[in-house]
């Protein structure tokens, strides 16, 4: 956090100055480790074993916050008789289909209830045709099973059709609490030591610290970033942390919770108003072509019947009105038919495969540099080279815009400039200092930034580019009578412009996102209606422009307001700073702790009050019992604090919404030097694999050939450079601070492989080889586990061939293998070989790779899938 998120880390240091203990869990010793009280140097890819050990420590010692767990979680819910755990099936859950390499999740459900399946998980015809670049070999041809997956449930989780049967004593053998205890029982301190490569004594020290600092009077916070997300089990990493924090009563309370750090100013904003294929603004699911023929079927399938997600129709109709205005009327389903549909998984890596296959013809790149920044950079360039046209918007001529003349494949002869048919259009972009707008940062805070300077020459903001592109398209189609053009022509596209370049007003856009009704700007998402009387571009942002005032621009000094600082910017939803803060009070509405009181029920006023905006209906009494047949928020009791969930409870066990298991289990990364110490199942059985000639996987665990790639490598960021380097490698000051691409290795590994400090090393995977300067440092600790030593190599990922500070790209080494829930790449744990000296050039590099692949036993053509496990054969 100190290295990658230094602005936020100042608050950690303030907490430490007040007595907080800081524990840093990371394979590398970093700037954060240097100021932490404890550094836990675990093996990359073993976090579920570590977190699972903490969960087991809590449960086996009776250290859970029992009152909180019994009242506010699904711990008492009773599961079906046919549910089988990984403990019963050696690493698999019940419902696994070895032919489809997918789970049927029905047996995971509560006894006597059912859920609506996620869009794309229902019965549909297979759509795959096979072949290089297509999905034909993945998941037995079940491309439709990848569509929208668990995240299609939006922010409210799966829609339960009935409430489960509950055992309030938590003693029933099939209740969630007892299943949880059995599931995590094997994650002992000894297993943590064996799997993570850390001493059991250090693990127990952390376990004691976390549990002693949790409960009624104290809270512990967990902070993570892409070191957790970029794995084939990344979603389950975060699920394990959620289980731990919920058991300890740390959710919805000040000083608790889980914070996902973002490496960039508005990454949270880019999921709220998404750049994702499967979500609409406010985490509404993207309609599916096969299920969502009309608005009624869309809402019936995906809206919860209880909880605030039960108002999904109001959120969806208001979004349609914001986009199509007067054209959206009840008699035409509010233009729901205009909405795009998904037919399968359309994530960025699947798109690359479609580019190579020739079925994706054109591509927009805005603020992305996949030729350096994405997994298997070579695969990215091969895809870009097979397009008809490519639009690149960036501050500099990044590698994704110049690969056709100076990419690595030009040197090896795999691509030729004169034979690359992609027509590339480069549009210079304005920097954040050169445009108005909002950032939505890591804790959901919308902060307005004012334009400081005009952009140079013909550089323009994203808002300018897309607005005027849309305007020109609409002008071109103005006389069209073709029905297919109506969605574009009927769009509300009348934003006021300002300045010499006719920039659209960012404030006008924010007002539209906030939402308007008959009386002007809306004050809250609770004002949204499903009759077409309100229009709102993103329901969770409703209120940021309440009273016709831009609250994102609020800047009241901290000393003039409370510690919660409600008048510094605006947090979604409703300017609430801690989500689910009803959980900071007990079921009767009294604070769990007077010292940490945050939100509570005021009997005299007959409403919830406190330091923050209560995340609860303000006048709903703690003893409210919903009547039979109640729906939406009216179906939640006065002691159901998790108001977006269908049952109002925190889910220790996820009966639906995930594709790889209702509970986390430790699986090894796709590429691992060891066999799974906990189960016979080596990797996540439903991970997304794309075995191809240019995306071969290193042999893993005990497979023949795994010794060819005996070392673990992990990628990471540096403070001095920014993401794929387009914003930093062109700047002399930053390039001087970090002038060359390097690899971090331990003194022991340097001796073992003959590496010299500041000399050159070649790092090799089954995909390619790169070179880097050697940094021999004790920061990289060898891991001792299973009677062998595992060495780890650290690689910053910012470099590429363009700019002032140049070097090979670390992401050249990575394969494309994805988490099946959110389709993110595994970039934080893979295997490699490392050898002294510089890598070969040109055709010699290809010849070296042929030799490595032959030694590892990798076939020359595309490997098939072994149906029972999904492993490459």
C-alpha cells in the first residue's frame, strides 16, 4: 500500500501513530513491510490457505462474535441433504460436471428454497464452433455458461425465492455454521506452514492479533488490492476475507470492513458506471439475448423479491429514461428493446481470441495499453495485428499503437510491417488535469476535479471524443428510416457545450447521472419510480446533485466538521461513508460498543441516527417484523442490516452467485511448482483456460516437465511508474528514478543460478523469454515448504520498448488463464526459469523457446482438455 497507494497509506501511518498494529502479508518485503509491525512473507498464490487458517482459528477456539453472527449472518440457514463439500470430494463441490467443466449449483442451495440463475447460466444452445482463437476447446464448448456468471447478480447477490429454514442455536449438522467449521477444520497452523511457507508461530501471532482486536469493543480492517484479485481464485480470496471479517463482527462497523485499493484514480468509478461487458450502471446486470426478451422478463429473472434490490425495475426504467428520454414510454417497454444483449462471455481476453480468429474486426483502446499491460502481451499484439481498424486514445504513442513497426514480433519475423493490415487511428487524449469531472475513489467517494489547464494542441477529453463521435454518427444517420438506427437517433444527446473546443459540460452529465424528476434533480435513489416519471443515469449516484448542487465538489475543511467528514465530496449511496452500518448496532438498535458507537436507534425521535447516514430505512423500528407477502425493503426485518441482500443477512456461505464454489478452497495457481497440499484437485476446476499455440501453460505441480520451470514469479507496481508506463516512461524525472526494467531475486537464488547483482538475467516461461537487470536483495525470501525450497522472482510490470526508460514487458511471460467469476487474469503467481545473461534476439529467441517447450514436454499444436479436471493433456 505504501508503494502502490501512497496517498491512502498516510492514514495507515496515522493509525499506527495512535497505537494500531500494522500487519503486512506479501511475498515481497516492500516499503509497506518496512514500516509494518509484522511482515508475513507467504508464498505467492497461497492466501486462501492463510486466511482459511485464520477462519479455522476463530471457529475452533470459539472466538467468533457470537451475537453478531447469530443475528446478522446466514450461519443458521440449513443446507440441502445432497450438498457435498470439498472435504467429501477431495477438492470438488457437489454438482461438478466433468464434461462441461462446470458446476450445477442447485445442490448448494438452502433446504426448501431456490434462486434465479444468473443470466447465461440457464439452458441455452451451444454456440461454439471450435478452432484456433475460438472457445471451442474451453469448458466442453459451454460458452453460454460463461455469460455474465455470478457478477450478473449486480450489487444485491442472487435473488432468493424464499427464506431458508433457520436453526438459531447453530447446532444443526447441515446449518451453515457447522458446515463452515467442518470445511475449514483442515486449515490448521501446520497446514498453513506447509502450504504458505511461513512459520506456524508467526501465523498464530497474527491470528491472536486479529482476534484480540475484534469483537464488541474493537475492530480490525483488511485492505487488499490486485495481489488478491489477479488469480484464478481471486474472488474466493476476497470471499475468505469476508467470512473472517463477518465472523469477527467487523463488517458495517467503524475501523472494520474490507477495502479494495484501486491503482488508479477512478477504477471504482469504472465499475460503478462500468466499462465491463456484463454490467450496466449501478451494477444492473446486462440483459441476455436468450432470457431477456422484454423488460418484464429482465426484472423477473434478476430482481430480488426482498431487499432494496427488489426495486430493480425503478432503477432500470429510470436508466432507460435517462438514455432515451421522451422516446422511452410504457407502451414500448421504455425502449428496453434498444438495449444491447450479451450472448456469451465478452471479456477482454475472449475478445483477443476473437481478434485472432478474425471475428472481431475493430477495436477501441482508451487509456489501455494491452501490448504491455495485459497478460500474454504477445497474444494481445497478434490480436491487434489481425484487426481491420484500431482506435487508440492516449497521452503518448504507446506500444499498442506502434506494435506494427517496432513490436517484438517484428524482430522475430512473426509479424511484418508491410503485411499488417490493421488501420490505426491515434487520437491524443487530455490528461486528468486538462478536464473537468469526477473521480470515484476506493471508498466510493466522488470527488470533483476542476480543469487546471487547457489540453495542448488537438488533445481532447474522453467526454469530448465520445460526445462528438456520437453527434457525427447521428448527423450521418439523420434521414435514416432503418429501424436498426432508431436506438442511436432516439438517444438523449443534447448536452450543453462550452469553450473554444465545444467540450460537453461535465456537470450536466453528472446531473443526468444523478437523476431528475418532475421537480428537478433527485435527492436519493429512493425517489426513483418505475412509471417513467424519473430519469437517472446511475441509481447508486442519485443524490450527488441533490438540490441542484454539485456535492462532489464540496470541500469543507475537516476541522470544521465531524470525523466522518460528510461535507468533503460525496460517497455513494446517499453520502453514506460505511456500508451496512446498521450492523454497528445490536438487534435492539443499541451500539455494540459505546466507544465505537456509529449508528443507533433513537426511541425518542423514532428514527435511526448517528455519526453517518444510516444504511437503513430511517424510521423502521428494530423490532419491525415484515408481514406475510411483503416485498423489496418492506420484507426486511428491523434487525436485517445487509439491506441489499435478499435475506438481509451477510452470507458466510454463498448458495448462489458464484461459479466455483459456495465456500473458498485452496487451489494451486495454474502454474505452480508444487502439488496441492490440501486436496487431490490441483487447480480451480472451473478456471477459464485458453490452451493455444501462443498461450501454452507451464507444466504444474508433479506433472512431467514442471522442473523445467522451477521458480515462482509475481508481478507488481512501483511508486515511480504508473501502470503500463505510458504516463511515466516518457517523463525524464520518473525515468531517472527507475531507469531500467529489473528482476528481484534472493541471494540464495543468485548463487544457485549464477546471477550477478546489476548484471543481466533471462526469465523464461512457456510463452517467451524476457531480459532484465538483476537486483539481488534479501527482500525476496526463499520459501521453505514440503521439504524443499521455493524461490520467488519479483518483476515490476511497467516497462515496454517505447519512451525514455525502456525494457522488456513482464507481462510477456504470463499466460491467459482467468478467474471464472469475473474473468480476470492470473498475474500474481506463475512459474518460470531464470538464467544469467541477455536473451537471444530475432529467430534465435524462437529457437530457444522451441528447446524449452520440447524439454517441458509441451506439444507443438493446441493441447486438448482433459474433461474430468480441465487440466491440459
